[in-house]
């Protein structure tokens, strides 16, 4: 056979056409005027057999530079972390792999419990009262938080730190445009949000202040001070946070955050060339009924046995359209499960140790770069990433590194013109002392 599935046979086609009372496929399109119908053949290659197609695709894939065959120091929101081998085993089980939204709780208890566990662990990590069942990614989670804040406060201005991931800021701006919400960027100073500038921007029209913790440059923000200033004008404080970093950093919920969002990619979800990922959304009890997406609740049945159900669904599919707080259409249950399995396999101590290694190894890299004569412009507390100044274009250096089997850092000049010839280096727990020293040596050779 040419296929690993059962294709439609000519007999199948004939029976279906007879059922609907027509003789050919062309009759299905008889309402379309002849003059607008495409004639001839499409300019695409002829179909190949499955084996020939797989061979071609594998040849194309082999041209990619991936983290299995190269040492990666590329981060900027997507990271090469340790993934317990049990993750793929669990998420590949058919009851999870093929599951969709568990609308019928009586036959979806496993899926619902898995989501409930994800919510619980995210709430514990972030220090928030509750978390939803996940969202598309960290960017949409942050944008939804901004829209919630604007609706809750009845205000139309969001103050967004320039140290938030540039792509996240773009998503927020896209959401805000449709709601006629003003976006005001808070400038940075020494790699962190400029608190003095923030003070001049805060006013009675501020719906929320958004910061990232740790921020896009890997620097740790003064979250407590920013949160206090935000609450003085009765705005909501929104923190986008790397959940792995919260294994060692004080959770945003303990520092005054009203909403904490982020992406769970760091827990067992591979880079996958940019997705799909798993956003999380955690908040206080006060905002519980305005959380986008879904929440899973724990209850008991008529016999007193524990059970799980979808509850507090805020989308227009479930409640009156005018009362809906979001039109987010799905959650990332399979990827949330991957994150849950990873957090469970690591345990509290394991997450803490993994986060600690990111700090220690990044500090080692920072010291090595400085010892080699590089400038590391931002000197505050940092996690996972550092900014390094180069003498030559980052793209040139990265091309040379790739020849040596090293995936270099992110070219900051591509999104921050003022940081031209600056590279964002990510150092995770997977990087060894020898790999870090090799990176510094190779960059030093090309940087001269």
C-alpha cells in the first residue's frame, strides 16, 4: 500500500454521489460560473508515494540547525531545557493525545484532573489564588490580561514596560487597537523598567502596568515597588513571568501582582521552531469571574465521590455574548499536561535546583565574557540570560558560530535599534562549563 491510512476508494465516491443525487464531482460546483473556474493543472509537483515523500522531507529537515545536533545559547522567550523522558510517554497515550475539550465530564475525568493539577501547580508557583486551564501562549495571555484590566477598571490606558518581550508587546498592541485602548511604553534604564519615568506616566486613567519578571534582558525587576506605585492610582498590576524562575524568585503574587501570566514552554515543551506552546493565566479571587478561557473545578458527585468539571467559563460560547470576557477559543491541554508531568517529575526541590543551575551557569558565563574583554552592560540581578556587547555585527558572529556547531544568541539590534551589536545569551541548566568556555572563546576570536 502507498498509504498508512485508508483513503477514499472510487466505490466510496460513487456511493456518496449517488446518495446526494448527482453523477460527478463537477456537479458539486455547478453554481460557480464557468468563467471564474480554474482550468488546467496547478503548477505544483506530481504527488509522490508516501515512502518517497518521507525521504524528501527528511532530507529537507536535515538542513535545519537544531538543538539535538548543535549547542544552543539562543533564548529570547524559547529555551532549550531538560525534559524528563516520561513526558513524551504520558502525552502520547491516546486518551490524552486525541482528547478535545472535555465538555462531557462524566467521560473526561482523566483529562479534567490533569488540567486541574496544572492549574494547582501554576497557582502555587506564581503565588496567586487560582489559574485557568491554559491559553495559547505567553503573548496572548498577557494581551488578555490587559483587556481584563481595561474592562475591570473601566479605563483605557495600559503602561507597558519596554523590557517586556517585543513580540508580547506586539500582541498586546494588536488586542488594544480593536478595543481603542491606548498603549504607553515605559522606558528602561540599565536594563530594567525606569521607575522614575513610570511615576510620571501613572495617572487616574491607568488601567494596568505591565512588566516582565525576569524581563526580556534576563534582568530581575523591582516588582514590589512597581506594584505599589500601580496600586496607588488604583490600577491593576500585571506580571509576565518565566515560571521556572519562580522556583527561586519570590512569586509575583507575594509582591502584589493582580494577574500573573507567562508561558509554560520551559517545562517539558520543546522549542519546535516557534510553537505550539502553553500560556498560563493566574489571578486573584477578586478577578476570578473575569478570567478568560476555562477553569476546572473539583466537586463531588451524588455519592460523595470526588469529580472534576468545567466551571466559570467566561467565553461567549458558554454564556450570554454581552457578558463574555474573552473569545479565546481553546486551551492547550496536551501541552499543559506536558508541563504538569515535568513539574511533577522534578518536584518542588527539582524545580528549585533547575532554576538555581540557570542562575549559577549564567553568572559563570557573565564572568567568562568579562574576563575575555567583553562588555556586559547590565549589571543587576539576572536569570537565565545576559546581554553582551560585541564589536562586530551579531549576525556575522552567529554565522561563524554555526560553522562550529554553536547556535548563538539573539541579535538585540533587530528589535532594539539602540542595542545594535548587542547579543542576548541564554544559558540553561543543559549547558556545560566546557560549552560556555567554547562559546566565549569562539566569540572572542570573531569579535576582534
